[in-house]
C-alpha cells in the first residue's frame, strides 16, 4: 500500500489543515519504522522534533510536542538507539514487550487484521510487498490514514465526497489506532527506555485522540 503525496494549490484553512494532518501521519509512519542512521541523526540533532513542531502548528487543534523527541546532541551511539527499538518493539523471549501490531492488543488478532484489510480494500488499496509489514502494523495503519487524508484534500479541491472519507478516518482511528496505541503506551511506561520512543508514543496517542475527535465533529457537519 503506497501513495505519493504531493499537495499544491491549497485554497483555504480547511484544506491546509487536512494537508497538515496528512503530512503528520506520514512523518509518524517514518518515525515508527525501523530506524536507520540517517533517522537517528535527525532525532539526535533535533531536526525531527523541529519538523514535527513546525507541522503541528498547522493542525486545526493545539498539540504539544514532547521535549523527548529531541535528544539535544546526545552522544549515545546509533547502535544503542537501534538496539532499544529492537528490544522494545521487535524481539523478546515471549515476544517484544511493546509490539507495534494492533491485533496483539485486541484479543483476536486475525479479526483485527481482517477488519483493517477490509478498510484498505474498500479504498482500492493492497499491502505493498515492499512494506514487509502486516495489516495491523502501526506503519501500515499510519500510511492508510496518510492516504485517506490526502484523498480528503483532493475531494475538497474537486468538490467530491468528503463525508465518506471523514467517516472512514473517524471509524478507522476509533477501531484501530485509538483503541490500541494507549495500551502500548501503558506497557512502554513499565519499561526502562531512553526519552525518544516514550515521547513519540505519547505524542502519537494524543494526536490520534485529537484527530479522531476532530474528524468525528467534521463528519457530523457534512452528514
């Protein structure tokens, strides 16, 4: 499932806000992916935190950026940052303590994956083999919302059906990211971890809750 997002000619605050939401979903998808050295440098020197803060200012609601997203030039080597991601999210004797798969938190993982896949398929999307992730992985779910919000901007520009997109965003957030990311956040709070990933999960959880409330209200207006 991939989408090339290029937004131009934004005409009003609603289109700008929607484009901002789309961009933030894309940024979070990259942030939750396995970290390479380039990403670590962006975290270490504050580039990522500055970008998230800049984008967040365009949201249609206030969203504070946690200080932990910037490591302020910390000298911890990349290999330790990578190892922490693996330890928290990827491996463990009985699985990682904080898996990035929503179905793990939902009681019936197969059902969760099937429901997510139905959302994707309804909008003509298929999981790209290059992603190498399952339908309930956080990056897959974030890419889907990145795509939906992009489609919403296009619909607004072209006078298309905005309501169905808003309802899809509302329902997908409520049934997936808003349902399981707070549970992951609670597990993460019990782990010994550096500042970045707890701050990232905290920010993501607040963004998902605020965005779900926003699109729920917007969907009522256009219904």
